[in-house]
C-alpha cells in the first residue's frame, strides 16, 4: 500500500425511482467529493474506462454497470478538457463483446457521449507486459489503450458473487485478462493473478454502481435490490471493503480484496479508509448471499471430490440458467437423470446405478482416470474445461437451446 490515504466517496440518489435518477448529477457530485479530498480528476489527455459487462443483462437487473453513469462520466470528463475517452471490457463465458454491449445499452450510451468502444478481446488491441515478480505468470497481455491511457478508471458493479462472496472493483480487473488466460487460471490462483494485475496496471479512479445492487446467485443471476448509491474512490480494495459494509457482507469473506491487500495493492481496514458522504451503516442492506451447495440442488446426481472454483463456477452457472429456463426438465425427459463427477479424488459408490440412470459426465482433468477412461462416461477434458462443459452437456442431452448465457 502506498502512502496515499484510501478515500471512498458515497453519494445517494435523490429518488428511489430508478427511471428518474439523475445519473450525471451523481457522477458530478462524486467527482467533487474526490477533488475536495485531494484526489486529482483528469482535465486533459486520454482516459480508459473499464465497466462491468459480464453478460448482456441491463444494469437494473443488478448485473452490469449502468450505461448512463458511464456516459455521464464521459461527458463530464470531456467538458473538463479530456481529449479522448475509451471504454472496454470483456464479457464472461466467451460471449461476443459486441452482443453483450448492445443488449445492455452500453454501446449506444458510450458512442452518443462521444467516446470510443474498444474490443479488448481482439488480439490487435492487446499488448504484452512483464510481471517480473509474478508468482503465477511472468507476462500477460492487456488492452493497449488501457495501458497507454493517462487515466485508467475502474467502473464496477456492486453485487454478490459465487466465488469470493462479492464482486466490486478488485474482481472487475478479471475482464482485462485474455479469455484464454482467464480460463486457464480460473481456480484458487485467480485472486493472486488479479492482484498482480492490479499492481502492474493500477487504476487512477474507481467507481462502483450501487444503485441497484445484486443479491443471491451473482454475478450473472443476481436479484435486484435498490440501494441508490454511487461509490467513488482512489483504491479498489478500499472500495470493496466499504462495498461489503453496504451489503452487510463480512470483509473476511472477500477473497479477492484480501489477496490484493496482502499483495500491497490497497487498504482493507475500515479505520484506515476515509469515507466521504453518508456512513455505509446508515445505507446498508442485508443481502442474501449465493448458495454454493451442489448436492440435491438440481435434478441430477453430483459426485464431488476436491473441487476448485473453476469447474464449480462453470458447472454452477449453466445449471442455474437451466433451472431458470426449464432446461433441466427437458434434459430429464430426453436422456433421464444425468450424473456429474467433479474433483480430483471423487468416488461414486453407486457408479453402476448412475450409469444406468442417464449420461455420466466426468468433468475436467482431475477425476480419477478409471472414470475418465471408462467408455460409458462422457469425459469433458480441460483444466478448467470452461464453456466446453455446457456445450457438451447440452449436445449430449439433445438440447439445442439454453445457450444464451455463453
């Protein structure tokens, strides 16, 4: 952590009606708070803004950053003298960036405000940087325009998350990783890699859309909860710490924020964070956290061993979407009751019975070889297999729909 003081500004909406919110005014008040706290706001040069566009779901559904907040920031920066503003993010699940941005309204909002959208999944828009002291990789690629910008802005969405309880500013940097690298490290080492990326590519300003926060099965199926706040600051870890207070989530649960803090990226202790505006305790809501249990949750058999976050997230996410969209019923009607084995030391005392009940999926490179190599099972290779999991499951179960989450 540098010698600078961690500052988090909180401004409250003047109305509880989302459609009547003055988004630009909330951003303007936030910028004023930051400047009065001694945090410089750019008035020249170039700015790169990184929102959260995880899937093509509107901000009012608690899943993505509100486009009108981003367009408000763009307009205010250009009025101050900023010459060029770029906006970019990479969606989750190998969704095409162009599709999710049109669906959320971010595409039109950014263009109408006079900024340029960058497809950071395009290799031509990426450049390699060294992580000389990295414990995970020694180099990786990042968006060139983000690296070269005079000011880098982290514009996150405050919501619950199946991995790490909550997502705000720290985890928002996952979208800067290439999709291939993200998939390869979507396990217990991802928080460390993200922390190292924050250190190599630090943001100058942070914002977090906490107007409609997400509770329950975030980050992609969270339920909307009105909070009516916009956070801003100079420290992504401090933003997560205060955001946790707004959601009544214990900061000890913040895997990504704590990993970044211990990496020297930012401040997590509240008594060392200066809060400008209303106290988080006066605004806080008690959100429902994600349910991480797999056993008996879906109409299938689940056999688990030592399981990392990668296969967990890539199985749980699609399974929840299939529950929402009625896909599980069609799976059961088409092929019976499937079984899923995940984890390096998984066992199945009812193996023969489960083989008879329906297709038997052995997920990832971890399960014991005798299950992966059995010709009666459907082996989904990879560490982690990522989108191959839902693709192979749906194809095997003769389902041609339910893929829009990808």
